[in-house]
């Protein structure tokens, strides 16, 4: 590579050098090469040279690999016309012209696949407009190659061309099939019939070839596998075409023919796998044929459920699948009978590897069968809703399909049979389950708990889902048979533990269905309590199942009187001293304890006697396990208990807190576990309130660790740490300790971290200001105002209100601390930080916007935000009107305006905002007055804001300036409308959040000043300062509407 700072020209030689460097073992060379390749992306011809390198088969494979991978990435980023630095049209045309023909006989399979992926991506973007012949080109190659294939000896060159062309077509169809646009779908549907016919011929022909080769001794496994790969590729493409290439597959002849072929082949292939002795490579491909045909059935049942039902032979397909499921279930049940005592010394059942592989294959097929049955249930009982208009024919097809399944697939006899098979065959624990239980109980238990969401890939969870579907949708039919099975438990031999476990599994899953048939209170008191005390070997299996079953029934139906029994059961199962309570039993009991307390009918009084012992056992269990996920689950249980205990948690807090620091240290970089610990502490602090002060020595360092940028954990822990911080600061009694105050500087950088946590950060700042206003004003006002100033204009209205409210509290605190001198200091810093400058600029913007009309009208900022800004100005005025005028003077100097000029536009906007067109109170004020005034406080929804603005505008009379005196009518109108509306609306009580909040509220002039007396006082004062009542009346009151004066007088305001 070149020296630093030099520009390397793009040519084939330098490109090959860069590709060699990119494929080297040196990370430094790889980094330099990657940077150089990135620089060449903008140069014309770069992508063509990459394709040249890929097509040059004399180059090493690793160079060609780097070239094709880089080209694929370029197609993703730059092939679209709208992409920045898009590949030029001539270069795209040149690349496209060589995509198929030049690589159709590529010998290296991995390179061929990457090229096929590129063809698919390009075809999705350019078919049919820029590349109309892509399908005809590839299908011609397939026709020629398939026609040249002879039965018996295969021509390797022809076979390679056919394999590569099918691989390319597969990726093209994959890309088009994933398209969501109707245009993309219609493009695929337009070519599907022709392509499907061609592929059908290829598939049938090559299946016949390899079936014939299977019986010939001279044929090699490689020859058979090569032909099977061709039919498998054809099958994969046909599957996607049938699913995505037709709106109604059941209405087309070619799909019906293919469907008939597939339903015959799948069972021939399935049986051939166990009947014919062939090489393992051939067996694998044979199984892939079976699985892919099954995928076709599943895809059609999911995308076209009605078509699936109406295609020929569907019921027979389902019947054959169910036979496979039954047979496989019998195999599992037979294994289960030998499980507890029949395992050999190696811990397995003695099956050979071939038998094990066959069992895995049969399970995959059985799983596909169960998924098909679930799809059928969904179609019948929970059809997918759509806004698309359905033609009469489609509606009729859906109706016929539904009736077909209801009447022939889901008869009473059939669904009873399905249920019995699931319970007696698939709910039995397998040897592999018990082996995992014994060898790694913690991992096995975690995997079992998480397997519920893996039902599409694991047969046990799928069987449970299928069972639930049957019970929920056929409860009237299945409740009695299931109860009969349940009642047979008493006759089951005492050592037949697995059968009893399977029946209990069904009873737990069907709790919602059996609640009216089964008296679970009696069952738990008379049966389960005794069974969990049996010390017979193997009863740990039943103990685990009892824990699960109780957890499933508690939210459904267990009486209040039985709750103590439930807690005793869990307490017993968590007892480590009992040898049958192994780790799996105790973990299961711990996790299901959550269900027993996190439910609607929980009664704390019944739970309290067990809390101490349960806490002890859960803490010991956390200390015993090792995996982070397991510990997190148990910590969540403790968190739920803390939630339920509320203030009663105090007596147990020490035990909880003692175990958390060691857990924090042991987790290292496991941020998920640290999040769980922070969550527990948050619940603990919230419940204990002021009594949580004793744990600040532990909580504060954790908060600091989680929020400091240099900790490395901020990105993971910030949200949980802020939640804990908020709970801590709200629970901290005044005066605040130096430790909690020293934490405040860590909060200010969090203002810049984004909207996800901003609201909580602002809430914490507000709590700090309430807790320690003097300290915040004296030590942090400059940084705080600067942070607030940076936020203005970017916040939502709700967050803006918090910011302005915090500033209001700081203004009140400053006045209380240092009087007018402190107010002047705060005002200067509010301006220097840009905070008030932005406030006035926003108000000016609103004023100017309200002056515009017509199509070029400007729109004012948010009404809610303006209300918050005017409330802030009102707070400044009520604190000291002279201070307010000084702030206005400083703002005006910045704009080259006088105080009078600023006040002219400010009061115009202020009065317009406060007194808005009447919409809400038309029935609350006299009709004549409203007709005359047409005004109200419509923009200020909170009574506190309305009163504060009324007081502030009235207090401006103290200035005795012309700009307020000439607005006497506006001022009277504000007072009049406030008085009328507040008589009916302002009955709110002070918030009971905290004593200090109550104290702050009660000291607020908004809550302590009588409006009537306040208005009278300032009117009398301004009259005396302007020559007395007569002179004031002649000079100023004469301009006020007489009706307004009469209404003002009626209220006793003059």
C-alpha cells in the first residue's frame, strides 16, 4: 500500500494489491486495505474491476471471495437510483450483462452462492424495467441443461450448469417473494406459471433419475447426491413460487398437479429413509426433500389457509402427518417407561447414532404435522383479519374450507383422540430431559423455561401450544374427557411418576377450562400437600410439576382461604434440607412463587407469616446458582415481594441489602444483572420512603457508577439508575446530606443525553430544587441555567413546563435567600446563559406570527409552551416588578429597543394569549358579557397559571407606566374573566406529594393572596399616583367600555 497522504489511482493492479492486503493475516494491512477500497467506491469503474477480479479464476479463491463480497455490499448500498453516489447506469448495465453467463459454471460453491445473491438483489430492483429478460435467460439455461441430462451417467459440466442456474433462480425468487410492494408481487406472479411448469419438469425428471440410481449398485453416492441436489433446488424454488406467486393457488392447474406430486413423494421419501441402505450423504438429502415439502405445506397453510384446505388430498396429508406424530409419540412414551430405572451406565438408552438420527428426523416431521394442525385451528377459529375486499368466490372458499375442517378434521371423536395422544405421549419427560436435569440442572431449568417461545422448533412446547388450542376452542367437548383422565390418577401405580406428571401438566395448562369442573382447593389440600412430602425416589419430578401447576392455577381459581396452603407448599419446595428438593425443584418453586404473589387477589395478611422464611430461602438460592439469567429471575421475584410488602418491607430490608453488594461485584460486566439490582433497590427505597436514608451509603455510589460517562456502564444502566435516583431524592428528608448534594453535578451532563431519559432527569432536578433550593441556587445555578438554555426549543411542551417550573422555584428561593440582590444576580445569569433571551425571542416570534394572514401566514409556537413562558414572566413580576423591568431593559439593549417598545409588543401578545376567543366557558359567564368581550383564559388550563398571570398583570400597575395604563380595559377584562371562571373552577387542593411540596405551595402567592384585595389595592394605588380618582377616571378609565365597568363594579372590584 502507499505511504500516508498519497492518493492511489484505481487500476486492476492496485485493486489486486488491495484485495491481497484485505485477505492477509495482518490486522493493520486489512484496515488499510479496507479504507482504500472504501475510498475507491466513488470512482467510476471500481465495481466493474471488482467483478473482473471475481471472474478471473486464475486468482486465489480468497481474493475472489473478497472481491465478490465487496461487490455484494456495493450492490446493497449503491445500486438504487436514489442512493447517494449511486453506480452509473452504463456500469450497472455492464455488470448486469455478466452476472449470469460468466458464472453459470463457477466451480467454487461458496463463490457461486454469493454471485447468485447479487443476481437476486439486482433482479429485485431492475426486473422487469431494466432487466426484462432475466427470467427467460435463466430458464433457457435450465431447459438446455435439464434436456442434456441423461438417465444413468451424469455429465458433470451440464449438471454444474443446471445446479448453478437453479441456485441463481432460487435467489431471484427469494428476493421477489420478500417484496412488500404490490408491484413486486405482481411482477413475480406474472412469470410464476411458466417458471413453475419448467421447474416441475426438472423436479420430476431428476427425482426419477436418482430413484433409479438408488437401485443400481454401480452408481456412486456422489452421483446420486448431485442429482438429488438438483431436485432439491427445484423443490425449494417451487415452494416459494406456489406461496408467493399466486393469489389463489387452489384455482390453478399447475399448482394442483404439483401438489399431488408432492403429497405422494413426501411419504415415499419418508419411508425410503428407513427402508433403503444408502450413504449418509444421500440420507441427509432425502430427509431434506421431506422437510422442504413439509415447509411447502406449512407456508401454504399460513399464507393461503383456505387454499390449503381446498387443495386435493389435504385431509389425507394431515392424517398421514398425525400418524407420524402418533408413532413418534409412542416411541417417546416407550423411552419414558424405561427412563427412571433403565438408563445404562453411560446415561443414555443405548440407541445407536443411526437410530438417534432417525428419531430426530421423525421428530422434525411430527413437529411439522403439529404446526399444520395449529394452522388449521387458527383458520377455523381465529382467521386473520383483513381490510382487503373479498370477492364472493373467495368468501365461499373460506366458508367451504372452514366447514371442511370443522366437520372432518375437528370432530368430537378426533379432537378427543388428539388430546389423549398429546397428554399420554408428548407430555411425558424424555430420557434426554432427565439426563439434562441431572447433569446441569441450572442450565436445563433455564432452557426449559425459555422453550415456550420456541414452539416452532421444539416439539414439546409445540405440543403444549396445540393442547391449549384444542382446550380453548373445544372446551365443551374436552373438559369431561380430560377430567376423566385426571380422575384416573388415583388408580395409577405409585411408581408411574412420569404418567402422573404428564396428567398434571395437562391440568395446569387447562386451568382456565377446568376451573368450573375441578375443585382445585380440595385437590391441593387433600392430594398435592401429601404428594410433595413423599420421599420416594423420582418424586422430585412431581414436586417440580406441583410448583408449576400451583403457579398456573393461582391466577385462575384458588380461594383466599387456600392461599396460606399455597405459600406453605412453596415454602416446603424451597427447603434445601429435603434431599428431593434438588436445584431444579427449588428454582421452579422460586419462579412460580412470583405467580402466587403477582396476581389480582393477593392478600398481604395471608402472606406475611411466610415472608421471613421465603426471603431467607430465596437469598440462599441466589447465592447457590451461577448463571446471570437465573439470578435475575430470582431477583425479580424478590422485587415483586418488595412491591407487595410496601412499607412492611422495612424489617426485611437489611437482609435484602446485605446480599446485593456482593452480587453486584460478582456480576462484573453483566449489565442485565446490575439492572435487576438497581430495580430492586428502587422498589425498596420507594417502599421505605424516609427510612431508606440508612442505605444511602450503598445507593449513592451505585448511582454515581451508573451515570458517570467514564464508567463504561452508563449506556446500559442509565435508565434504571435514574429511576433509583428519583426514588432516592424524593424519599430523602430535609436537610439533604452532603453526599446526596455532591451527586447533583453528575445529573447536569444527563440533560444532553437525549429524549429517552430527559423527562426523568428534569423530574430529578425539580426534586433537588424542592429539597435543597439554597444549595442549588448558590452552587449550581450557572451550569443549570446553561443546560436549560441549550434545551429550549428542542423540548416537548410537557418537558418545557418542568424546566420553567424549576426556574420559578429557583426565583422564589433566591428571593427568600438574598432578597432583591439575589434576584438581580439570578436575572443577570438567566440572560447571560441565553435562557431568557430565548424565552423573549419565542414570544416575539409568536407576536409576529399572529400579525400575518393569508396563504403566507406564519404559525406561532406551541400554545402550551407560551403559557409556560408567560407563567415564568409572571413569576418574575410577582417577585419584583422593578426587577422585571430591569430584565426587559437588558433584553431590549440586546435588540436595540427601549423598554417601552419591548413592553408594547410583549403586552399585546400577553393579553392576546391570556384572553383568547371564548370556546369553553360560554355557559358559565353571562351571555351579554361574553358576546361583548369574547374573551377567556382558554390557553391556560391550570388555575394556578391563570391566577399567577392575573396577579402579575395587575402588579404591573406598580410601574405607573403609560404602556400598562392604556391597557386598563384589557387588564380589567383579564380580572373579570378570571373571577368568573375561577368561582366555578378553582377548587383544587395542594398536592400531597411531600411536606416540603405542601410548604412550598402554601407559601406561593398564588395560593395565599386574595385576588379581590390585590386588585383593589393596586387600582387605588395607581389612582392616587395619577391625580386621584377623578383625574384617573378622566384620563384612563374613560377609555374603558361602560359594560365592563358595570360588571367590574358588580364584583366589588371598584
